């Protein structure tokens, strides 16, 4: 029995070590995210391995997570093997001993689950969740199509609520739908990965400016839909608050017209965008 309990406690320590390893990897992932958000053009430089490094970190995080599941399953198997058999008095003593170990591990598992949802995801993720929660009442860009859709559809929507636990937004498409949709406003529940906040129109100094030639996602003039576009000229160069853009598939007389779009209606083009 003492040997069994020692093995269980050792596996518990393994879980703690795995958790610390995962925290370190997630910190590195968040550092890479910040780097790519601040200087996305770095991936276009010859010899840059930022995306390959990020992929490696995600693979490492996945492996650690799978190892955590394996160790946890091993713990459960050992605890099942210690379940009582024999005289009632002996059963009670065994139950008492196992219960102490089980409760300790259960509390660790609960703590680790909570940490994995919020704390384990590092201060950067907690900041991201705070940012998402602060978007209530704001207009944002939202992908309203499923992950396996043939093409992505992005619209301007209003944030009604953000659930920190599920990491889901409740949003409202304020534009009335067409006749097929009943002509009313549409509501969606979307994961935070489907949402891109717009730049603040009253804080131009802190807005990232996309250079000429960069592909972006922008609101097509006169609509609430966003489409892929290419930057022709920047607000700074134009000495205004508008980009000059060329939208894909927007040909007129065999040429792409150049259209102006306010900087606060232009966001980075998501990786893997389908149009």
C-alpha cells in the first residue's frame, strides 16, 4: 500500500512538472504572437523562421497536453486498483487512505483545469480575455461562417456579451437580412478566434499602419461586409484618416478601381483567409 501511494504521489509531482513546462511553452507562444502582431512583415523576409518556430511551439504544447492526459489516466487506473476489497474494518482504513490521496489529486486536477482555462494561459492570455470582455457594445469584424465553409464571410457586428469560460462572443449583425433570412437582425455565437477588433478611431497614434502592397481585410464602401484588399497608399502618406485600397474581384472595365476606406475599418488579413 505504501509503495502504491508513493507512486501516486510521484505521478502527482509529474503533473505539476508538466504544468510548469506548459506554462513556459505558452509564454513563448505569446511572445511570438506579440512579435508577429507588432511586425507581421518579418515573415516575408528571406530566411525568417518565425512561423516554423511558432508551429514547433504549438506541437510541443500539444505533446505536453497529451502527456498530461496520459499521466492523469495512469493515476486513475492506480486509484481504481486501490479500491477496497476485504473485511469492513480493513475497507474503511483503505478507503480513508485512498480518499486522502484521491482528494489531494482531485483538488490538483481541479486546480490544473481552472489554471488551464485562465491562469495557465499566462498573463498575456488573461489580458486578451480582459480585452475581449471590454469590447461589449463595440463594433468588431466577425467571421460568421463555419471553419469548414468554402469561403469566409466577414461582417461588421456589435458585441453583446463575452463569456470568459467558453471564450465565446454573442454578437448582433445590426443590418437587416435579406428576404431569405426573414429581413431581421441576426445574432451569432462565435469563438474569440472569429473576432477582430477594429482600431480605435480616436487613437490614431497607437494604430498599426499597413504598408503599400500589404493584403488586409477591409469594409467595402457602402456595406458592412469585409473583403480582402491590397494597400495602395497609407493614411500617413495621404495625410488623412483613410487608406487607398484595391479590393480583390472588384474589376471595372478590366481594371481594379482604387477605393478609400477609413483606417478604423481596416484590419490584418487572417491567415488562411478564403474568399
